[in-house]
């Protein structure tokens, strides 16, 4: 948030910039206002502005197009298959499997 790492308990105020990474894509949002009470997911865009660069959105679309399809009924992917996919899509870190 605002170019610094924060804990989940950090209070959000109007004007704050929120950066988050989901997989290999970095999203950026600006808080416009806080709702008076809890709202449904469809109403959240009213209270924020999406500032994600087009290059990141293109990366997201590329990942979606390259999605690996597994035949139905083959079960869950193995740990090795997941690691191969993460290496292929560019967000695998060797330290991820320590302690497993």
C-alpha cells in the first residue's frame, strides 16, 4: 500500500494506492471512498479506481490463453506438474518448496 509493505490489519483511507500481486500479474488500485457498511462484490468498483497498466492486463490475458487443459477425470495435478507450470509461466521460485 502506497509503495510499502503492510500487514492485513492496516486501515485503508480514501486516496490510498493498493498494489497487489496475483501470480505473475501486478494490479494497482486507488481507493476513492469507503462504503458506509459492507457492500456486495458488484458494488466494489464504485469505491475504487483500477490503475493497472495495460502491459499487466496483457500479461494476464496471455496467461489465460496459455492455460493448460487437463483431461477430465485425471485427478489433481501432481506437485511436479504444478512446478513445471509455474516455471513455464514465469512465477516459480526455488525457495517455494523448502520445508514441504
